[in-house]
């Protein structure tokens, strides 16, 4: 992942770009309060409902990072960014022209159009994806080797997918990479297909299927991750959120 130390140094997000941001939550303890201060009351209440402290922190960090990065891409103030939700619960950004900040950031927004985003978190990691004039979905999954993955696959995956997983050298790695692709696809389409995961299959390799483009993300040996879009993924950039100045 590329390291960026200041919001003003984030590259312009063009219509052919997808930007991926990785956030390792435990490494952000000193920035936690700053990120929490960006949240609206509903976001704080949602985070507070999680029973585990790890989940509360992940929720707070993910929404704070989302607001901060959307502010950089859109030119709006992070605290005042407005979200609305589709019928299936997918959030989207509602631009507010009156909230634009500097002329430089106004130029970024005006040149490139509507921003799409998606968030996923698992274990210690939060992953955020951003694109313009396209749909985008992202997922990250911690590889849990204690699970009976073939039993789960028989319920949620197609027979074709189950056969691929069963024949893989590492069942768990293959299972979670398939799961990440399915989740990312459902989130990109915004279709609410999660309850019908066995009704469709995803490709094992990167590329296009039925007008959707799949790309595996490098996430180390303990995680699986993928991004899906309705337009070709030709310019994919990955950034490390840890070094970014958030004050």
C-alpha cells in the first residue's frame, strides 16, 4: 500500500480510478477521538450498540475514516457530509455544493462527478473503496480456520463454487476468497441478494462476469479481500490510512 501523510496529497479520483484504503484499527488508538468527533449522533449510537469493544472501535474508525476521505474527494466538511440510503440499505453520498471548502477541492469535485464508496471490516482491518460515476463494492474477511467451511459452502455457495473450493490446495483460503467476492458483488449491486447467495456464482479469477468486474485485493496471509465494480477496473490504487494526518 502507498503511504500518504496529508489529505491534500491524495491523488485526484478520476472516473477510471478505484481507490482502496486499508485501516488497521489497533494502530489508530491515538487518532480514535479525532475520528469519533467527526461522527453524527446516529453513527455514534450505532457504534455504541456493539457489545464488543473491538466492534465498537471498528465501527467508529470506519465511519470517521469514510467522512475524512469523502471530504478530501468531494471538498465538503467531514462533519457535515450527508448520507442517504437506498431501499436495500446501501448508503450513498449526497453532495452539498454550499459546503465546498477550498477552490482546489472544489475543482476536484466539479471535474469528476458523483462519488461512490463502500466499506468492510473484519478482525483488525477496515477496507474502504471509492470510485466516481460507477458502482463499487468491497469486502474483507479474516480467514478463520476453525470453521467447517465445506458445510457453510454447501448452504451458501453454488455446486460449481463448492467444487472449486474442495479441490483447492487450501480449503479455507479458497473459501474466504470466494466469500469476499460474493459479498463485494452483493454490496456493489445493492440488490439485497445476501439471503440468496447460493443463487449466483462468482468467478475464481479476476475479470468480468455478466457486466461486473472482479478484482482480488492483496490482504496478507490472514485475510481475503476483493473489490467489484460495474465498470472495468483499470486503475486500482491502494493506500495506507495509518500515516494520514487526521487532525
